[in-house]
């Protein structure tokens, strides 16, 4: 600045002298040129100064990200190296202050969870920062079993995930959500101390009680029987003859046929009769769930909101019609398990207890039943499509399956056709193994637990109250410390389907779902030598021994999905009914690429195929 003023002063003096005394212009021009050069330099330096500010801002942002990651990485390392018992799990490093791990978790939840677990291993829980909230990602079969224990069930809830699903996914009115949140009485018949909830307002307990009562025992048999009878009728009426008929997609075929049968068995026929587009709208809703769960404003995703509203309106219309023609209070021992208006006794039981809740309006009740329909179909039908796909693509496996199904057919005095013994069918070892392997590989969900009042210890780790603990079924399914992956001579990687993974063969110490090592083989051999007097097994047996902490497609503990028994019977029964009516063969994919699981649907349960599965079918000739 001083230099600038000095040159300017000298230029003015030179000009004055030139005018007064006729000083040589060259000397003046030299000073002027210096002055001009300085002005140009100042101009350029001003532009550079402005440009440097943009660089400075960018540099500050970059330094903020780098320093945030460095600090959180340092905290994570200190947490990992600490030997203190009862410490909080280490934090997962992140780049963005405040938001933490939120953006990558929203953008690609499966990849983020998978990479985090690979980085820390199966024995170390990890703390995630999700904006103002903290969540703990837990892996490891032992940790899972601890969180599913009776002790954990008494002091933990699933409230956070349930409330999120009710409001964002199923459209429960926001003014009703606080009443769900206020129920802290637990799932047992005796409410938790201090909960202070009226008996008729214990919605979580009443939901679980109704589901367990009507989806087990007589209620389960009636529900499955109704479903298979409806599916049998639909397949019998299908316009398929003895000639092969090409179908574009196996999954779409099952979405229509099996879903219609399942909804009619659950709700009666009038829901679908009164709303002809319900099936298409429902599967569009399933496609929209990854968008809806984010809770975006309606104006940002109007299509998913409109489609969901059509479904809710259809359910309310069915509720009105059924109430006008039937009495939902008919849920006694002598009342029918199924009737044509409300359908199953489960639906009537839900209507009956909801009628006593002052906050349960028509919109909330419609969202409840939409959630029930979602839960009973979005795991089962994608899993069924993979179940059938894996059997159909392996002729040898198909032959084995036919032998097991045929072994369950009995002659009937009332009909010339053999009758299927469904109880025997559901307990066939190979069918159960294929079913379990399908769910291990093709279901990916997040199970949550939240300590209610006090901190909870899992191994050497401590979890504070009111913080969500998340468990991934996919992580359990791919845990190499749990699962049998075959032998070097006969490998069966965990990311590939193996029909016999859950079968124990009497003369094969390497069989069964649990990982084997040399000690296991030696112990198995010794136990066989000791028990030589026992009758020899003639065939394989289905087993889940030792892998309970790795196989959690229905969650675990007291809050395990109460509809799991119906889902199993629905999947195995649908296959048997389909094969009784049709021959099926898959068509080669045009691009030569086999379908894979669509991970966009993680963590919502059943993973549909990434592409169509074309197939052909024809009427089976008896």
C-alpha cells in the first residue's frame, strides 16, 4: 500500500516538472508505466484475492471433513483398544459433522452395514451417529442370542422401529402415534411395573396375544387350510391345458395367484372384490416402501402417497361393508374360524379389541390391517419365488422333492384322488432344509431392540437406555463362524444356495448347518462309537441345532414374528399345490445372467429377484 502511494506521488511530481521545465518525456513515461503496471498488478491481485477466498472456503470445508474423520477414527481406535469391561461400543468413523453416518446409511443401507461389520468383525458392536440420534449395530451369534433372551425381552422394546413403520410406511395418523408410544406395558400378560396403561389400551400385548392365539393350533390349521383350498380352486380354474404356456415372470405369477389366496384366507373375499386394483396397488406399494420409509414430504414423492391412500381407502371400504353384514365380536370357541365378510378370526379379534380403544379411529385401523397384510405377504411370496426357482433349476433336486411330496399322499375313501397329509408334508426333512436355506439366503431385515429404563450388557459391552440396537439377519446368515460351508473337496459358499445345508446325514460327520472343525468331527465319531446300540438312522434329518443365532429371518425371542408358522406352511403348501396341478420348467435368461437378490429392499424382509424369471407351465396329466 505504501509503495503504491509513493509511486503515485512520484508520477504526479514528474508530470508537474515536465509541464513546468520541459523535462524529458521518456523519464515521465517510465514513471507512468511503473504506475500503470502497479495498478494492473493491484487489479489482478484483487481478482486473485477473491479467487483465493473461494479456495479458502473449500479448504475449510475439506479440513472440517478430514478433521471430523480423523477425530472419530481416533476415538474409534481408542475404544477398540480399551480393555475396560462394560464400555460403550466404539464409534464408526464419519466425515460429515452432526450428520455422521446418516447419509451413507440412507443412500445404501446394506453396503454401509455390510462394510462396517466387515471392518470391525463379528464380535464387536459399533456405534453409528445418525444426526441427533445414536444407533448400535450388533453382529455375532452370541450377541444375538443375548439380545433375544428372556432377560432382554423383559427390559427392551421394539418401539422405535414400530412407530417409524406405522407413520412412514403404513400411514397411521400422526395424532394417533403418541398413544402407541405411550404403551410401555410390554408383551407379557402381566404389564411391566410402572407402565400405568389401562388393560384395554395395551395394544402391543393385544396384538401379540391375538396373533399367537389365531396363528397357532386350531387357528393355524384353519388359516392354512383355507389358504390351500383357495389356491387349489384358483389353480383348478386356471386356463392352462396340456400344452406348454409361456409366462413372463415367476415372481409376478406368484404375486397374483398366491397373494390373492392369502388375502382371501386372511380377510375374506370382499376386500379384493370391492377393490379390483388392490393387488396391483399393493405390489406398487411394496416397491414404494424404500421411498416412504424416509418420511419425505408428500410433494417430493406424490405417487407413493397417492397409491398408499388408495390401499387405505380400499381397506376402510371393506371394513364398512363387513361391519354392515357381520359381527366382529364373534370370536368365541363355538364361532367359525373363517367367515366371508371379515375372513379369519384373527381379523375379527383385532377389530374387537380395537373397538375399545378411544384413539383407534378408522384411519388408524386401516393402517393396522394394511400393515398386517404387508407382514403376511412380503416375506413369504418373494421367498416362495426363490424356493420354487431353486427347485426348478435342478432336475435332481426336483425329483427328490417329488418323492417327499408323494410320500405324504394318502388314499381317501371319499375321493378317488389321493389326499395330501399336510402335517407330514411340513415336516419332511428336505423340504424344510430348502425352506430354511431359502430364508437364510433371500431374507434381509433389521431387527431392533431398545433398552427401556436401564443400560444393558452384552458381553463386555454396555448399551445405554433409550438407544436403538440393530441386528441384521443378513449378517447372521453370512457369518462364517456359524455356518457349515462344505469341505475343500465339496465347497458350498455361504452366498450360494445349498439345498442340503440343514440336513444331518447319519454317516456324514461333515453334514448339518453348523460349522465343523476337526474337534467336532472327532467328537461325532466318538459319540457314534459309544451309541452303536441305538437304532441306525435310515435317512437325513432336518436340524437347526447350533445356528439359532445365525438364522433370524423372523427375528428372535418373545417378539419373534408370530406368523412364522403360517409362512412356513404357506411356502411349502404352495409348492405342493402348484406341482400337483402343473409341470413347470424355467427358461434360459436371454442375457445369460441369473437373477440375484434385489438389495434395494434391505432391510424390509424378503428380497425379490433383480430381474424377471421366465418360465413355462402345463397342466399335469394324472
